């Protein structure tokens, strides 16, 4: 008998009919003899509706109140799913973040889980009930409601799986797993049977949008196997298992190609090359809660250097305003902006033991006449910033160059 | 400086614009120097929407889960109203039933308040904030969410006013007070400036539908003055004050005329007149949660008696089924049903010291050729069951006979 945490996203519980489907899926798992704990999100569209009302009331709604508002959505789905199970004769009990004892810090709208008590979850299991837990929410030490930020239900599920020592955390979503790349761009993209936590982290934060990054960090930290699968797929054994690295994974050099088309690049030209300058540039930008992604400092001459960085395009106007103030301040010469860029990355744990991966990426892009504007590398990832118009082409040629469309026998192990 | 609890019903917070209006009203009270605690219901229509979803999922939804579901509605309105106040520069804090410490029994969907801790309400007031409290909900000793039943937000407001020792509890609704009768039936119906708790109880339970009966019982028990007024009326000084009896009230014989057109009458004919028969009839009916209103036992002859009672017409089929089983059991002769009845009542604390009130009611009905089917009286009320088709006529002639359309000087004191 395994203990499985199942998490269903907003689309999977988006209507009464879909909630009934989820109930049937939960019951099938129980019939196989497993113990099941369910985590659900709000019905799709509900959170947006609430956010819209809040924005009609206040320019920047109070964050404590925003959490109170948004936490209402999961109460609806946990109650409806528990009703659906009880109606089918399966004992169930809905539990809020507070009732589960999901204690977070007080950073409203983006709280972090500090601990999970889970006494009532264990008690419900002991009584033969299916605990239905509200995702995305917790309470702080003051007993105020907090939320974990968008996609926070994934984190609830993984953290709860860790707290309960569950055997598996199944994340049901509207895609059937993690792909070698976006199938809309490369039609021969292939679903990965397994992927390591680190690869998944790089895939997710680079825009694969399947699992929330924080939930993967949690899964890695507590070694919780996570399976991503579709709630609309009736078969078993599908999905992608996100798990600790094994030998088979290391034999595959590149696991996936990702891209991000929503960034812009700013270059500050003629920055005096002296200690403390970078801090004076990036301090105020971070202070405005703007996420700087890549930072490249070119080799300087005559005591001057150029400094380039990328930020979400949506934050461009605010960043420029801040940057203009800074260049006068630090005595830099000029500032230029490149709005139409894309970042394309290859990810794979096998890179650690294979040389020449980056070189092969650069060659592949060069063969297509794609100029590389910025490069950044990590142990298991190489990212190149290129002209936006080449994004899809670059993804396709890299996907083919690293043989991702073919079915490698080792990765299916 | 007075401490005022203001309660806004679902219509008053039915849209973003209306929530902003409520915020302005709260701020005006603060500008007058009063301390304000606000209790709100869910947006109108929301509770019905949730109930509809539940009924699509289960024939009889689990009641614990129904409470979890329904309690989501008030979270939305408390958060939005708090945001609206904060946006206008008025410190505010939303509080759920749990955070306020509204502890109830565990009778899900119709829980009764056992105590109110209100520590966080007092704390918020001490910090100069407006506490915005979720009506209708509490938690039981197991820390499970409970609801107080339809109209329960009135009870929350009055109970909280009692717990805080508030000077006044203002109930904002979509009518501007309590009327001598239904203005749709008698166009010369007049708003009462004051009414006693007991009269209000009779008016409310007889169908005046302005305040939830339980909230009036609470107000009476703890002597909380309650004012019913419209949230769409911008002037001050309107509404009806529900308060303890005073001498001015006693000088008015009849305060109002109410009616109820949703009952049906059942007569069990030839009931053996011996001890215990009534219990054998009404025990099973009460067991099926059917509310019996009037019960009349006619004088018997030859050891047999007729027993008539009224019930909600909606429960007629179920009641008949039960009653048919009973008549065989107790050896009664027959059963007949009168579906088209109405109950018309006159209410007034002045009846206690005035004789001839009931006689005047009977005479007035007789003059119009209206036959009286059943009569029931209490200290401050006389009710007559009549043919349904005469309901409106009876209300109008009684309203005129007791001079309710005129403005009695004493009642305005």
C-alpha cells in the first residue's frame, strides 16, 4: 500500500463535471489499495475574477486582504470534491491550509512554507477518509491567511508529500508531461519519461511552465518523487517522473530545449570599471522588485566596461527610468536597449560529463546564420540570447541537433 | 463617541460599486466620531450559485462540506471591503468567523453561537482600524467551519454587538425599515420609527422578512438596540429602531399586520380523545424536520375529536405521507387537506392592556364576508387562518381598522 498525494490544478476542477471526474480518479487509486491525499487549486478563472474585482477597488490592493480574498477559491473546490466523493460512498473530508497546519512566513501573496503539521491529514487517513486539502494557502504565526503565489498549489502538494513521507506526488495538469521542447514549435518534441530535479528546475524557470519552480526545489530537498500527468488522460503509466538523478539520465547529454520570448536587454555603455559599480546598478533595480535574469560584463579597456543584462519586457519602462538615473550617477556614457530578443537554452545533467556541448550549440546556431548576442552557462544548461525572430528556428535546429526527437532507449529505463 | 456595529446584507455588497458605497458610509460614521465594526454577508447571488453547484454534485450534500463551501462567500466581501477602505486611507482589517472567535455548536448549516471571543476585533479597534467581520460563519470546538443558516449574518452582527457592549447595531438592508404591513398590499403602510423586540419577533416569524428571528432573540436577550435601515438611502435618521418596550409603545394597540400565504392546513378527523394521541401525531412530523405552525384541537364528542394544523405548503406531500400512516395507527377516521389558506395576524404590545382587540379583528373580517377557519392568539398577537383569496383584502381592512395608515404621534416619540 502506497501513500500518494494527488494534486489537481484549476483546469482539472474547472466545472462540476470535471470535479466528478477527479472523484472517480481518486476512487480508482483507492481501489488499487493506495492511500490518497488530494490537494486542489481554485476552479480555473476564479482567481482571475477575484483579482479583477480587487483591481477595480484599489490600484494596489492591500496584500493581507488580497490573500483573504484569493484563499476563498480553494474552499469552494475542496468542499465540492469532498461532497462528490461522499456522494459516491467514499469517506472524505475537506481541510483548509489552516486546518492542515500549513504555517508560512507573513510575506502575503508570496509566503513561504515554514512547517506543515498535518495532524488532521494523518487523522483523516487513519479514519479511512480521503483528506482534500486546499492548495496555495496557509496561515502565519498571527493566524492570518497567507497565499504562496501563483502555482503555489504545486508547492503545497510537494511539501505535504514530504511532511507525510508519501511515496509519490502526482501533479495532474492539462499537459501530459514534460516535453523535450514546446511541441507547438517542434512537432517532433517527445515526452520525457524521467527527468532529474535539477533539469526540471532549469526547464521550469526557463519557461516550460509545467511545475512551479519552488515545488521542484521542495521535491529535491526532501527527495519526493513527483509525477506530472494529465487529468484528462484516462490511461495509466503516462506522464513524466521528476526524480533524483540516476545513471540512465547521465548518459543523455541534453534532455530538453527551452525558450523565453518575453525578455528585453539593456546595455549600459562606458561604465567606469571600479569596485561597487555593479551593486550601484543592480541594487535599485532589485529594490523595485524587477527580476534581472542574465548579466554579462564585457572586458573593459581604458578603465571602462560595458554591462548588459536582461529583464522581463513588461518591466522595461520602469527599469529604464531607474537605469537613466544610475548612469548619470556613476558616470557611465550611454544606455541602449534591445527589445526584440529571445533566450534559447539547452538543459541536461549529462553535460557535466560530456564536453563540447556548448560548442555544438554555437555551431548549430551559426550554421543557420543566427547571431548570438549573449551567452550564459551553468553546470547543466547553456543559454544564448538571440534575435527574437529566430527563436522558433533555433529551438527546432537545436532539438534536431541533439537528437531529441528520436526515442533514446536509455531515458526510457 | 459611540461604538456601532454595522451589518450590510448581500444586496448592499452586491457589486464593486456598492462595496465602495459601503466604504464611504463606514467612513462617514467614523468622521462623526464613532467607532465602527462592520459585518458583511456574501455578495447577493453568490450563495445561491454555490448551493446550485453542490446540488449538481450530490442529492443531499454533506453538511460539513456545505458549510466549508458557503463560508467562502463572506471571505470575498470582507477582503474587498477592507481593500476599499484602505484605498481611501481608512485603516481596516478583514476577520473571518474563526479569527473573531465566533464559537458555535457543531450543527452544520444551522449552527448556534455559543460564545464570541472578539479579541482581534477589540485589538483592531484599539489600533484605530475598522474590523470587517465575516457574517454567517463560525467554528466549532473541533475547529471546523460552521454556518448559522440563511440570514445568519444578522445574528452575527447582533451577537457581536452584544459581546462588544456596542451602543447600537445598524442592519443595512434593501428596505428602509419595518412597516405596519406590506406596502405592496396596503399602499398606505407606514414605516414604524420604533418597535419592541417582542413585536419584531412576531412580525419576523410571521413573514415580515426584515430581520432574522434569531438575531432579534439575541438582541432582546442582551438588550442591544437594533436599527433596520436601507443602504441605498443617503439620508440619516431613517429606519426602524428595534428596542426594549417603552411607555409610548404600550399606548399603541396594534403595531402591524402581517400575513403568510405559504402554508397548508391538514385536519385529522375522528381522533380518539385520549392522552398521548397528539404526541403520536406530531412526533413523527417533527422527526421529519417539518415545522408545524398552528395546532387547533376542536371540542370532541363521543370520545372523538378533530385535530387541525398548518405546515409549510412545500412540505405538504411529505406530511400527508406521514399523516396517512398515523391515522391508521391511532384509529382516526379520516384526513382532509385545505391547500388554499392564508394566515393574517395583528401584532402589538398594547394588546396586553387593551381588551377587545381580537373581537375587533373578527368583526372587521366578518364585515367583509371573510370566514375564519382557525384562530390562534398570544399575548401580543392574534392570528386568523382564512381562505387564501381573501389575504390581501383582509390585510387592507385590518390595517385601516386599527388606524395604521395614520401617523400616531406617540409612536414617533
